[in-house]
């Protein structure tokens, strides 16, 4: 399940990040948000979730008055002229796990968003405080660009600030300057039949078609850079610790199960209000037991591994000892 | 470490005898209330010099951990502390701490009172994501209960299985028994501590006399030094400033008063404490939980039928003697054991409030309250037994192996 606003704020506090929260009624647009917090002196942000033809996702977060030309951005990313479009509403839920009108760089805290690329307006750097939604439309979070960076680094991201209004020529002698920001892993969405391509895009894709063979050599470097960047990001997240995080696993299992259940039940029921509250109760009751069972599993698996390791070391020591004689 | 209050097991009867007439006695080997009444916790806090655990601290814990506080915190079971706020400060700054708790393995049968500190410690481990060391004081029980070395070591391993079944995370937990582990850096710290405590001091703190054997008198440092990270070089090497938080029952306070007194003198940080009140016996606060009386407590080996029987027949009721009187006057919640036990184990705050209200007003009968308690306890016991069945000797060996814990702070 996605992080809640409170979990996000708790994390910011842990990181000793200064922030201020402003509550207001739910807002779906920057104009509406401005009505409540526009007078407070901070910089409002507009946030887009974009998707390319290979189903890779990008969060573009900019100052409200920065001009964003999707065609230019698409070329700068190496995706061709019409490569970028606004993502579908479902993607907000599934990938960023935020409601409509709530796209925010902070949503990258969610595991589901691990393959989403983030482009930040370099204009944020000159602002004292910037306004983003902390995973809910009913609150505006005021935070400095430095603090945002600190947060991003803590979730394994390198903040990438970009001059979003720049329009450099992209061609044979000028490779797309933002190509390194194209994600190399592809998120697989449920209910969709994707060809999950996990390899790094080969040099020819998405570049303007001019002398492909020569370009292939050049283009590998941004792709290789992207791979390097991803590897750096991955090494800061310990995969073993992630895989044995029982709480997270239980949350995911419960959410998948209850979503599946809810979908089935609300098909027949007229009242779609009852089912979610029932599922909450069920979740609470089962989660606790499930967590205990998973801990037993974790401990048992570790014990088996420990035994095996011990035996292996013993054998090799005995062997080397007997060989010495 | 000692467990629940036991009358008649008092060590240092000299000190105990003087006080027993006028005041309550609370130390690791004896807990008796004044005039056979209830323990006065306010007086205890004042006498020991620890702090009350205020609501605001509980709220702070919830904020920092991003989850609801454990039942025991919400209901004031863990009600006193020393420097817990400092631990929270440290945590908020992004620094870490580790947990230390333990058990004196004196009997094979564990009851729910024994599990209380472990259930709470598991919550702390999960909520703060910190490592834990668990000490099994088999040497203490060998000395105080006059067990053979083999028997106390065996009991330590058996108890370890029930402790593991509480759900501790093997990638963050080190269990050790004194007979196995004392030595090396641990022993060096024991000597450092021992040098700082005079004979007079231990007599004053623990009530030892000239007739007590020297094993008892030199035991306290053994329970003190797990508070210092340098006692565990395979875990905390290079982290000499790591703070320690000790969840325990309040009768253990004397050990750690002594430890906190010594720590700065040997250049170590003082351990922080978070302390619980005593778990009442089935027959009531004034009754004594004793290993010889199986009906004084609910054991983790009890069947659901056994639990039903014990609660219905032996749980001290605060209800009135007749239904008419009960409807008229309501139940005495101060002495009613089923309601008290529900206070420990019923997760749902709203439901507990409802029961207290209805039962106190006489609208709910004792039978109903007992029925709910039986349900709650049976679920708990079932879960414990399922987990316990999965604990093998190999798992105990793994928990007790002197090994690094690379993911202990993840």
C-alpha cells in the first residue's frame, strides 16, 4: 500500500527536514491551490506524470509559471518528437499511489514508483520554499529545494535539476541532453499485457533517424550512464533487507487480497460503502496473525541458511586440514 | 532477571523484614504490598526516583514510529521510565539505539505475566527497527534456586524457545546465556563495574547479608554490563556511544540504578529504562502467582479448554454476589481480574471502554466479560503455540550464535 501523508511526514522528521504544512480543502489544480496558499510567499509547483511510448514514466515538477513544451522535452529525452504524453489516471493510482491532482515528487517514496524518472525545474533552487502536495490534495507542504534533495537522496534518488524552458537543438552532433534521465527498467502494470523489456534501450531507439550506425556508438554512452546511475541507486537499497521486510510484505499481500475481494464483492453489491470498511476490519484481524507467521518463516529460513553455512565452512576446514597432513 | 512477585522467596531477609511491616517491598527477589494490599506505584516511582511515562511521550512515540502505540503503552502497563525521552531525542536525530531485556530461567512453564516484557520488546524492535540482546541468567537461577548447572542451562534453552516464539527477528536479535557467553569483553566490563561498587552498596541496594554466598554478591555486574555496547564486540564494535534502552518490570530497577550510577565513572553512557507494573495473579492482586499453583496463572501450554476452565473457576471477579445486586451496584473494576487482563490483551480501545462502562454499571455480567477474556486469551495462546512449534534447537543455536548482524538497523 502506498505511503500515507503521515508516514511521509514522519520520515521527513526522521531526516530532520524542516517543513511546514498547510491544510486546506482538496484542490485539483494549481489555480485552486493558489487560492489557499498562493499569498504565503512560497513557490507553487505544477507536477505532471508523463509516459512515453515504451511505457516509461516521468514526473516533471516545475514552478507554476515555467513553460513546459512536451514536444521539446520529448526530443531532449531522446524519445523523438511525439514521444511524451500525459499518463492515464490509472497510472497515478498504480504507480505513484496518489489521487488525481496530486502528482508530487514526494510520491517517489513508494516502491511502485521506483522506475519513474524525476525531472525538477532548476528554478526551484532559487526559491526559499517550494510547495508540493505531501501525498494528499488536502495539504500543501512547504519545503526548501535543499531539503527536497535530502529527502530524495534518502530514498536512493539523485535529484536532477533541469532548465525546463531550454530548447537546444537535437541532432547528429547534439545528442539529446536529457537522455540519461530515461528510466532503464520498465514498470509492469497489472491487467496489462506488456512486453516487459528489461534491457537497456539500444542506441537506435528514439533518436532522430540519421546515420544509425554512427549514432549507435555515441548513444550507448547515455544509456550506459543510465545503467550506471541505476546501479548506484540500487546499491543504496539493501535488497536482502527489502525482501525480508515483513511489515511491507504483509501490507502488500493484504492490499492485493482486499482489492481483489472488494472488486468481486462490489460487482454484486449496490452499496460500495460497506465493503471497504469490512475489508479494513478483515485487514486488521488478519494482518497481525500474518505478520507473526511471516516472522516464523523468516527465522526458520535464516536458521536453515545458517546451518548450511556452518556445515559448509566445517567441511572445507576439515578438508583443508586433512590435506595438510 | 527475576519475574513475577513471589512471596516467601525473599533473599536478604534482614532488609525485607524491617520494611515489610510498614512499607511495601519491591526488589528483584521480593515484591510485597503494604498490609497485603495493592502495590502503590506512585510511592514506588517516588522512592526509586524514576519518571512517570506521560501521555505526551506516548504520542511522541506514535509520531516517531508512524504507527499506533502498543496496547501496553496505551493502557499504562509500561508506566515509568528513566531517560526514555532522551532515547527518543537520539532516535529523532537519526542516531540509533539498541534494546536489552532478559529472563531468569527458573522454570520450564512460562505464563502470560512472563511474556509481557517480551511482547512489548518485540513491538519496540519492530517499531524502531533496532537490534536486541536478550540475556538468560542461568547462572543467577543456578545460584538462587540451587539448580545444577546442567539444569539451569537446559531451562535457559527451553525458555529461549518460548521467547523466540514471541516473534523476535533473528536478523536483529542476539540471545545469550551467561554460562555460554560470559568472558572476553563482557567479563572485562563486569570487572570494571565491580570495581565501582562497594560491598556496603550492594547490601544497601539488594539486601545481601553476611550469610549470603559470594556468588550472589558478585552477580549484579552480570546483569549490568549488557547495557554497554562494548560487551558485544561482535555486534557493536566501534559504536561505543550507542545508547541502550531496557524494557523490564519495575522490580528490576535496582540493578539499573546501580548501573546508571557506575556508567559515567567508567566512561560509558547510562542505559535508559522503560518499566512495567506487575501482572496480577488470576486470583487477584493480593494473590501470589506461584509455580507450584498452576491455577494462579494462564500458561502458554494451556489448552483452550484449560483456559476456559481456569478463567471461569479461578479468575477473581469484581462482580456482586447476586444478579440483583450486580444490576444495582455494578462491578468493582478495581479488583476485577478479567477486566484487568482484558486491559492487557484486548487490542480494541473502544471495545474495552464499552466493557468497562457496561460492567461497571451492572448492565454486563461477569460471565460475559469472562467469555470475552477466554476468547482473547485462547487466540493469543493459539498463536504462541503455533509459533513455538516452529522453533527448533537449530533455531535456538542460530539465535545464540556469536555472529554479526549486518542488517540490525535496516
